[in-house]
């Protein structure tokens, strides 16, 4: 690893404990872990709706493993970003907070190894390596997003990689871990959660436009400019609701999945906030958390929409 000299340690040690606590929380990003859990939850909900069985042990191992794999992704992100200069103004980078890149690097690797061990356990229980293969592809996407020599985030590919990792791939793995089969309904649902996850990454780049541009990171916000990116946002948010309505209309989803529309006010809040503040970094910086809320609630309502007919004792669980 090459080291670019970014030394926050002296300042960080002097920082007041309350501020340090806030920085640590921002560095660990607890709300972000819902992005790892959601594909497993919704993919499993669809498997329950279609097969009327739940393999609770496999579900629990998968959730635990997904959290650890996302922890690796985030720890590795702080390590790799410390080498490019893109995190030079990021006080809540774990590398900047600890001033110990090697510790964060190995902690990340430990999370990855433990997470993959969990996925391996699922494969051993099922005597089938399919889930391991799919999750390894997710990890490769996670690596090429940020690691050398690829660093595809610098070319603005992050949102596309994110869509496939947290959408079709993670959903396929979650559904397959429950059923050892594939499902078109699951694939359709994966596109909705894939879009809402990529939306988080898209929103996280608004306030970083200047820093990113300065080090040559051409995120979609740098490429489009904040104004055009803000104008694109309603279309991206709208696709979550349009895809859900289309799948219900086509008979791929049960009508109860229209519950997703209960998250429409969060989408409107996000578009309004970004529309007004897209070029004010200090104001727009919280839009990522509105996007996390949209992802969380639209995902919960989507998953609930699949199992609700069964919970309410309706006849057919999915349209025939
Ligand atoms: C680390 C990620 C974003 C941070 O991006 P950025 O460097 O711009 O942000 P900071 O300024 O905060 O440093 C997320 C990247 C996601 C990646 C494209 C795909 C990750 C795949 C996961 C490893 C897959 C996990 C699947 C799980 C459900 C089993
Ligand atoms: O730190 C971040 O900004 C993100 C971390 C992360 O793990 C993630 C995962 C999926 C979509 C977006 C993001 C982030 O934005």
C-alpha cells in the first residue's frame, strides 16, 4: 500500500469527547447497514410468499454475514480513499480518526473473512456453492469500486455496481439460500431495491462535489453538475413507484405491494430538499440520510406486501 501523508491524529486527539463520539458514529455509519439487510429480508419474504416456508437459521446467518461484508466494504473504503486524497477533508474517516491505516485494513479483512465464513456455512448446510459464487461476485464489485488498480468510483461507475450488488445479485443469493431455485418475481423486486440503494450512493456525492472534482473523482454529480443531478433525482425516485405499480399491473406482484406508496412522502421530501440545496454542501449533506430512510421504508413495505396476503390469510399468496 502506498501512503499519502494525511495525518489527523494530533487534531483528533485534541477534539472534544462529544465531537469525537459524533465523528466515530459518522465513521461507523450504523444506519447504512440497513442496505445490507434489506435484500436478504425482501428476497426471503418473496421466498416465504412463494414456498410458505422460512429457513430461519439460514436467514439469520445470511443477515450476520451481509453486515460483516458491508463492514469490510466500508473499512476498505476508508483505507483506499486515504491513498487517493479523496478523504483529505473527511474527519469521520476511520483511518483519519485512528491514524492507523494498517489496523483498519486488517479489521476490514477480518470482517470479510468472517462474513464469507458465514456464507460458506450456508453453502455447507445446502451442499451447494451457488450462494458463495454470487456473494464472491458482489465482493469483486465492491473491490473494483474502490480498490487499486480499478477504482471505478473515480469513473462514476459506483451507482451501476451498487445496483447489481444490492439488487439482482444479493436478491438472487438470498432467494436461492432459502429455496435453491430462482424466481422472476424476485428479480423484478431486486430492481426496485437496487435503484433505491444506488440512490443513496448518488445522494451521498452531492456535498462532496468540489472535493471529488479536485482529485479527479468523476462521480455522477461531478459529471452532471449538482443542478442537473438534482433534476434527475425525481425520475430516479419515481422509478421505484412506477416499477412497483407496473409489476402489480402485470400481475408479477400482489396488490398489497402497493404499500410501497406509503414511502412516497419521503421521496418527495428528498427531491424537494436536494432541489433547493443541491449547490449548498453544508445543507445538502444530510440528503444521504433521507435517501437511507426512503430505501428502508420502501423496502420494508415491499417485503411486507409480499407476506401480508399470507399473514392476513388470503387465498393465493402471489397472483397466479
Ligand atoms: C463504500 C461505499 C460507498 C462509499 O463511497 P464513497 O467513497 O464515495 O464515500 P465516502 O465519501 O463516504 O468515502 C459503497 C459501495 C458499494 C459498492 C459499489 C458495492 C458493494 C458490494 C458489497 C460488498 C456487497 C454486499 C452484499 C451483501 C448484501 C451480501
Ligand atoms: O459511506 C457511504 O456514503 C456509503 C456506504 C455504504 O456502505 C453504501 C452502501 C450502499 C449504497 C450507498 C452507500 C454509501 O453511500
